[in-house]
């Protein structure tokens, strides 16, 4: 049997109690008008809301099979976050494109995370990688209200080179340049092509990471991310990737320097309650007949609100999978279909619930639904 993976776009509906509706209305008002409205809510009880005993039993036992340990570290009190203004990106087009490198076309695009944008693409090129000829876009720039991403596919000299030893020893790695050199150049490129990172203030902190990719890509990657009270802002980051000739293979900038908290603080729900709420959402979306989902990753952090670009919502993000067995058939000369094998297709389903009351957070904008 063969196995392959496909990605399923999550359905986007949610059960709303009166408390959920009230909280979401308050959050929307805060984001749109930036008024100092106070948000307050107690963490709901850890058990089901009651009603149908069979559904409650199903919630506790199945729906989403949890085969990984759930995070149990105490969470700090949090608040919703807002961008007081959209980031000033300057002129990415003018910085990345010159008379020597001009795009051949553009098209409108929609990102599940960053919304509507424009995709500028360079000429198509043909390259030989691992003995295979491949055709693709030479470079592109995706520009959104909240940031941009530049990718240069014409580079490819690896930073990390593996030297295989003859005596069976592990391969020896050599590097085109040092980490210090990579850091210096990456920061120079951020200063040249982006508005910069700025300084974190108050409960915000910046996390820097620099590493050599020893497997796929084999680039030097420098990445800056931001946290609020130790909780990551999952959709906010700055990244630079360099090849072995110190040429930029990627420059990504999704960064807001004007993010503020909206009072007042609340205690987030824990992972166990988030999974319980996720089960309820799954049952509703699949009309009480969901596929056999298995949770393989769960992350807590702030995500961009999909309908209001100024809002960031604290949420639990659950990544699930399920396998579907498909029979493969081959019609004969008379048109009779004969079964000749099976294929297992692995689907991915991503779901998020907000950390205030466990309401579903939409991860796909309406334009992509």
C-alpha cells in the first residue's frame, strides 16, 4: 500500500452560548474602536456543559484520540492584543526589484494567515537538482497589509556540506561561513529591506534564533519572533535565509511594532479543556459523525484574527490527522471495474479554540471558505 498526505481545509462554524456571543462582541468592539472596555470571564468548569449523556460520553472517550502528553504548565494571565495601527512596510517592491531583476507579472492572492495580497513573480527558469530537471519561478515577492515574503530560487549553493568518511564514521560537516558572519549579514539585510525589528517593551520580549540547516535546504537561517508574557505571537516573525555565497534566499517580514494589550487580564483555559471544546466543535461540524481524528500536535499562542487585521487572539491550535482507505479500481476492456489495490490517504485537520472560553477561532478567511 502507498501512503500520501493531503490537507483538508477546516470547516468554520462553532457552537455559541450566550457567554461566547457576549465575549466575542466585546472583543470585536475593542478591536474596531480601541476603546478601554474591560473584558472579564471566569474559566469554565472542566466538565461538559451537559445535555445529551451519549454526546458527553463520546466527548470524554473519543472524537479526538489524544496520543501525546498535553501541556500542563501553568499559564500566565493574558489579555487580547491589538495593533494600534497597521505596519508601515515602506516600499518592498522598490527595494527588491531593480532594472536587473524585474517581475514579469503579478496576481492577487489570499493567504490563510495574512489575508489579501499581491504576488509578484519573476521569469520561469529550469534547474537541475539531484539529476532531475525542474522548472519553476526564479523569484517572487508576496506583499500583504501585515508584511511580505521574498523568495529567490536562483540561489542554491549550500552553506553546509557533508563529507562522507570512508571508514564508516559519521559524515563531517563543513560550513561556508561562521554563525557570527551569518548573523551580521542577516541583520544588515533586515536593516536594508525592512522597517526593522525595534525594541520590545513592557511584557513583550523578542526571541532570536540562528542555525545552520544540516538537512533540507542547508541554508543559514536567522529568525526573530516575539512573545507576550512568554506566550508566542505565532504569526509575527522576521526571517532571513542565506546560501553558501551569502546571497539571500528568503527575507520574510511579518512584524508589527505597535501592538498593545486590551485590559483586563483573564486566566486562559488549559489544554485539557481546550481539547474538550475542540471535540464539541468537531461533532457539530461533522454532524456527530466525525472521522477518527488523532491529535499529533497542540500549540498555545496568539494568532491573527482572520476578519480583523488589527486583532490578535490567544488560542490553542490543535493539529489532527486521520487516515482514509481508498480502493483503487481499473476498468477492463468491457468497462467492468476491477479492484486491484488500496491506498491510504492521510488528511490533516487544524482547529483552534480561543483561550478565553473555548470558542472556535477561524483559521481561514471568508474569502477562502
